[in-house]
C-alpha cells in the first residue's frame, strides 16, 4: 500500500489527508472505497480507563 509523502498535510491548498465535513458525507465517502462487509464496529478496550 502506498504511503503519503512526508509533506502530506502541510499545505492547506494541497492536502492529501481528508476529513469529511459531516457524518452524512463520511458515510458517502466511505462507501466509495469500502464494501459493507469490509467495515467493522470497533470498541477501544482502554476507553473506560480514559473517560469517566
């Protein structure tokens, strides 16, 4: 799998790292790259130690 260049994310006008602007956009964008069977529900096993 190719890795981003070391300068990835440094420039606001040429940013290869992307964050969705809403949950709806995220669902649509995730569907472009992944099939439903490739997605998992994930729970951090240390979360209960970090948050009250």
